[in-house]
C-alpha cells in the first residue's frame, strides 16, 4: 500500500529509494514523507517489509522492470550488503562491491529505457573512499582515494553513480561517515559493552571517528535533492573526534563509568580479522563543502547528538 502524505498527489514529488528498508533509508523515508514527498523502495524482497510500496529488483540477476519505476522524480540508491557483518572472504568482498556497483548499474540500464527520466539521482558512498588510515590530515572531497579494498570499492561505486550523468540525470554522491542512530548500525554494537560496564577505547584510541547523526545525514540528502546540488559531498559532522574521546562521551551519556584500559589492537584483530581496521584506523573528514553549500547541522556536537539518541529521561 502506498502511503501518501499530500492531499494533492499531482504536486507530490515521487522519490524512489534503493535499499530504502535499511537504517538510513527508513529514517530518510520518514523525513521525506513528513515533508510531503511520496516514497517507494526498491527491495530484493518480494514481500514488502516496508511501510511504503516496495518494488522488487534482483541486483544479482540484473533485473528490474522499467514500467515499475516510471514516474519517479528523484532516485536515491542506498543499497549495499553490510560492510562489517561477515568476514571479508573473497566471496564476501565481491558481494560488498557488487551490491553497490551493480545496483547503480541496474538503475542506469533501467532508467535508460524510460522516455521521461528522473530529474535527480543521489548515490551513497562512504568515507572509506579515503582509505583506512590514522593520520592528522583532515580529508576533504578533493583528496585522492586510498588503495585498500574499501577505497577501491568506493571508487567503483562512485563511478557507477556517475554513469547517470551520461543519461542526462544530475547526480550527487554522499561519502557517509559513521552514522549514529539508536535503531541499529555501529552505535548499537558499541552500546552493548558500555551498558555492561566494560566499554573502553579500542587500540590506541587515536583513530579518528568521523560520525554523523542520522537526521543530519538524511538532512544532507534532502538538502541535495531540494537544491539540485551535484557532485560529491562528505556526510560527516563538523566535529569529528578520536576513539578515546568518543568512548569517554558515550560512557558519560549512558551514565556508565569507563574503568577498563583500552582493548589492545591484537585482540580486536583476533576477533575481527581484516575488518579490525574498520575500528582501529581512521582519520578525520571535513564537512566544510556541505556547510559552504548552506547545510546547517542540527547536531554538530557529539554529546548533543548522543543525548538526542540516548536520553530516555
Ligand atoms: N550506516 C553507516 O554507518 C554507513 C556508513 C557509511 C556508508 N554507509 C552506506 O550507506 C548505505 C545505507 O546504509 P544503511 O546503514 O542504511 O545500510 P543497511 O541498513 O544495511 O541497509 C542497506 C539496504 O541495502 C539492501 N541490500 C543489502 N544487501 C544487499 C545486496 N546484496 N544487494 C542489493 N541490496 C542489498 C537491503 O535492502 P533490501 O533487503 O530491502 O533489499 C538493505 O536494507 C549503504 O550503502 C552503506 O554502505 C552507511
């Protein structure tokens, strides 16, 4: 069933979100609908688990019926298999890469067949573009890509998004940082040890954590589509912190004491293998470009963002 918030359907902008059932997509859907947009999702699942129309696509088999996606004004693609969910075997790396790149290419090939195309496309990307490394450099959109697996994936991911411009569809990409939400994602995983009183910094604690409150990330997507801003933008807050700082503030917001020493890096490597770099390495990322494009952050300060998500008093 389609839920439409506007009394005048003709005036309602129709948004299609690939991977809209996920953490970011769900919140973005709510915020768009609150603003009067009509939203549908593209999903691998035939049974809609969404509260909006879910149109079926099969990214693996490269199948999407062009008729099903006629009439959308804006297309956003957030689809992607979880980065941290499983060990990075060669097979898993392929799933991580293909779910992102091939979903954008499937959208391109399908939109190419439409007489009337959407007027704007936005693709997720990630700050992994810059490479997993701990440095004192503040990375901006002009910095070159890294060379590790995630960086190479992001390069291909962004190139596949740029294919839309060949169809004449203005395109934006958002290099997303660590999304803070109380509904899931990395913060929900970090919360457990802190709740149990065993939360601690990870490794040397100096690695940057370029976080963003989920509402600001969705706010950036909306800002881009409403202002038709093309190009690439970092989706991070203006005040990134290191892991030690983050851990201290998180413990405080959860009203827990941080009594244990940092978890040694080798233990994290034993538990996470290749994926350990996701939590042991990181640099800070600049939000200047999106701020200079007049996006005003609702939660620029970490403690305020965490209190918004975790203050149940
Ligand atoms: N959350 C973060 O901290 C973060 C940070 C950096 C970048 N990002 C990027 O932002 C995007 C959205 O993030 P999220 O946290 O909302 O992710 P999420 O909760 O994992 O949702 C992603 C959606 O992608 C679809 N999907 C999963 N595996 C797929 C596959 N193999 N092929 C095609 N579609 C697949 C799923 O939708 P269906 O099951 O309905 O098909 C899923 O709901 C992702 O691309 C992610 O890499 C997120």
